[in-house]
């Protein structure tokens, strides 16, 4: 029985084990290839995103940034306009394969829009003039 190094967690594992007892990496499958790191890289989806998906992911990122900016603006009209743009971009970004920023941009944009309407209705804001 020999010990081999698991390429995932870098702990010693018996060469007789099917999986690494620490992280569950399939050690038996790894032994069939010459390079364990080559095997490990094949286990992950490394294909690049399509240009359309990349564009949709960028919409989500832009919506998140605009929503954060609009959340802290003290001018309700400008705040509301930026929040609406963030919401529109977030809705477009929801079509991407990874849509975390789009969801966050949508939620924060809606909160910023509610805050802008509330601030405008109360009249308690400082324009700076």
C-alpha cells in the first residue's frame, strides 16, 4: 500500500482508496491518467462563456453598481432615474447563466426606488443649493 497526494486537498491518501476521505476527490479515477492535475482540471467546466452570455452577465454587474449608487444618492429624482435603469438592466441580466449580480441589482434597485419615492414624498432632502 502506497500513499499518494490528493490533488484537491493535498493530503496523503491510500492508493487503494476510491475517494479521498477528506474531500471526496475520486482518487481511483485519477490513477488511470498519468498526470493527476490534468485529471483534476478535466473535472471542472472551463469552457468560456458565449459573447451573449457575457453581455447578459455584464448587465447584471452594471445593475448592481447602479443600484448601490442610487441607494446612497440624496437627490430623489436622480436617485429614482438611476434605480429604474438598474432595475431594467437587472431584468435583462436575469437571462444569464450566472445571475447573482442581476438578482442583487434588482433587489437593491427596488429598495432604492422605494427610498427615493419615500424621500421625495416626505420632502426631507437637501439639494445643496
